[in-house]
C-alpha cells in the first residue's frame, strides 16, 4: 500500500519529549513570576540601588531563564532521541522479522531477550504466529504434493490401460471397461474427498442443532450391509447428544469413522460399537472396533492426509483414498472439537470425538 512520507515514530517521540520539557520549563517560569516576582516592589531606584526591586530582578532573571529554556529544549531533543531509540529498538526487530516473513522466510524467529513487557509480549506472539504459519504452509505443501501424486496415479493407470487396448485390439473390452470404471470411480472419490476436506478446513457452513445419536443411527443404517457382508456386529448405543454444526459434515464424519472401523476390523466376527453421550458442556461420540493391534507410533499419523499404515492398506472394493480420518479431523476441528485416537490393548482402535454441547 502506497503511503505519503511522514515523520518517524522516533522523531515524534523525540519532539514529544522535548515539547514536554519546554512546557514544564515555561510552567516553572510562570510559577516564579506569579508567586514571586509580582510581589517585589516595582521601584527602579531602590535604596541606593541596593534593595531588590522588580526591575532589577526581571533584567537579571530573564536572560538566565532564556538560557535555561534553550538548554531544556536541546536536552529534550538529544535525550528524547536517545530514549526513543532505545524504546523502539524491539519494534525494529519485529519489523525486520515481519519483512522477512513477507518475503517468504517463515523459519526466522525474533526470540527477544529481557524481562516481560509489551514489546516482548508482541515478539513472543509474533514468533508463535510464525511457527503456526510455517507448520500450516508445510502441511499444505505436503498435502498438495500427496494430492498431486494420488490424482496422478489413476490417470496414469487409465492411460496405460488405453495404450494396452490400442496395441492389442483382441483384448477383452469388458475387462478393460470394468477396470477403467474402477479407476475412474477412485479418482472421483478422491476429488470429492479433497473438496470436502477443503470445505471443512474453511469452516464456511451454516450451523444448526444436530443430534449425534440420530446421525450415528443413520450412518449405521447406511453401513449395515457392509458390516453384514463382513460378518461384523454393529451396535449403536447412547441417548440424545446435541451439538451445533453442519448436519451434512457431521454425518460424513460419523460415516467415515464407522466405515473405517468396519473395513479395518478382524476378517470376520469382529464388533464395532458406536456410543453417544453428553458430558457437562460437551457432546461425546465414541467409535470402538476390534481388529489387529496397531503400533503406538502409527496412531498419531492416521489423521494426516494420505497416511496409511501397513495394517491399513486395502486392496478390495472398499479401498480408500487415504483421507477418511483426515476429513474427520478437519470436520472436528471446524466444529471446535477434539479428536482422540487410542489403540486398544487387544487390537483395534478407540476413537473419541468431543464437540461443544448445546442444551
């Protein structure tokens, strides 16, 4: 933004200090005149020129007062310039760091020394902001790279299939169409997941009162055929649990959690339990499933986009795009909630979602 040149903050503070001293000196001289000199007799002759009179005192006092005023003004300018420089030195560091951040260098930190004051509080807040920005930018860059890779894979597979079909006209077209449809479906699912993730990250949705217990029942009813196909017992328990948010996004959150619990369960005979309850000012949703034991170091990475552990790679008809729990995490964060993942000692996972509750 273009601005007209103006006085620097240091010069303004210097002029303020000098002006304050000049005004204080003038007030002191006024006090001397009002309370002292005006009560001295105005007798130019005096007693043989020895007795004090107003005329002699004014002539003697005026030059000294003028010198004192000039000294105060000079002292105020010099002292104010030095003091203002010392006071504004932290602000100069913060400005330099802001310029570096504006040029793309987010790794720089101010780390201002000294005791706590307003400038150091501002510097600490600025360092925290830079740290969060650097982390967010790194996450976005990693996400973009992974998304590009994931989107490139189905396109590369489609091109390979078409090249093979063109070179071998006798190849079974039904098989080709089926594989192309599967690859295209995966690309569409990935694109829709990316759009949903972006929407939940922005948080631009209309909030309304939502009962998580009804959402859980709807998600369970939708996924019941999948659970029966895999011989998984699916239970929904708990009472009315109300929160405020987007019904569509919350349904997608619960659906992703339940589907994730089903497809990452034991080969057969496992269980998935969905429970909702209200705790004080929070609405709690728990999704617990049996399954293979998960390494503790793997669990924190499950909510990152396109992160898959060795136990979580699927090659069947329900192969995911690696965004299920990432979308859940984004939706929970957009609703001012928390998401906790705890591996069960016997295998499987316990996922707890806490959202702000409503009466």
